[in-house]
């Protein structure tokens, strides 16, 4: 079964592991941000000029970089902004940094690829120009929120409730330091429930945030192996290379 989510409902699933925008929760946008400091609301983050002569959508990966047979869509900043809706309600309060991490990203040029597979799983690669951050702060925010409950609307207006457990993993094989946030749990609407796993792998490079996020639902939620890890690192390294090439141009 696949639950149909509105943007607000989808945020329940993705915000638990979207490393991409977690940097906006930190009050210090430098690579050396103090991981012991408390996370500030992302609305206080200031844009950091990325020294890139390119638009975010120009740095997207090609259709051929993804597995065959899926639906490939590029969303530029305008499309992403237009697709945003209300944030989910999150408990406990210690997890507020995660729920608020999408706020403030309108200050940055960003774009992403949404790639949907026939089994219901999705792959998203995203670039946010000028948004820098600290992987240590990301890990600190997630470690402070090992479990959370999120609530938000579906397209029909019914309430979706997600019970999620979060963890952080180091990434092997990436060309720059990176982290993976893993969020697993169950999304429920009424009497219907579906397992869900979100794996978001991201890095900061040349004043830019890059990420690869995999969302697995239903029977695929528990299916993950070393080959999948290698595929994500391959996509991440390709995205990193595009940013580095633009910075060097």
C-alpha cells in the first residue's frame, strides 16, 4: 500500500532524514560550527554567497545517472517553493530542529531531481547554493532526537501520523566528508499503516549543500544492502563533482 501525501504530509516522512536542509538549523553557517551549541531556528540563517557561475538547476544529474524505468523530474527553486506547504507537528520538543529545518531555505538558490521508481521508492538529489553547514551539528541534532512522532495532513485532509526512529551513519567512499541520516518507522492514516525508511546522505562542498535521499515504503522499506550504499555514494560523488567543476570554472 502506498499512502498519498500532500507536501505537508510528505514532510513527515522526509524531514526526519533530510540532511540537505539541516544546516539551516545551525546559527553558525561555517564548516567549523560548534557542535555543542543549540540549534537555532533556520529562519535566522543568512545566505552565504556561493562562488559558482551557475544556477542550481544547471548542476542537476542526468536521467542516465539513475536506474532505468523511473520517472525523472527536475524542480528548480520556483517549483520547490511553490510545492511547499505547512510543516508537520513534531514531538518531543527536542526534535524541533528537525521539523523546522526546511525554514529559511528560500534564501538560497536550490534545485533537485525527483526520480520515482515503479516499486514506489523515490530518489532525490538536491543542491542548495550558498548553504554551508557543519556535519557535527547535523549529527548532534539527530542524536538529540532518537525517536519522534510527526503529524500532518494527507491530500484528503485526513491526519497522517508517523512514528520514526533516527540515527546517523558515517559515509565511506565519498570524495568529501559526508553523513547519512537514517529514519525508520511507520506512517499511519486511519486504520492503514505502511512501513517507511528514509536514508539521506549529504555533504557540504564549496559553500554548497548536496544530498541524495532515498525513500522506501511498504515491502521495500526493509530492503537495503551494501550495493545500495555504493549506489548512493556514486550519486553523491557525481553531484559533488558537478559542484566542484562549477566552482573551478
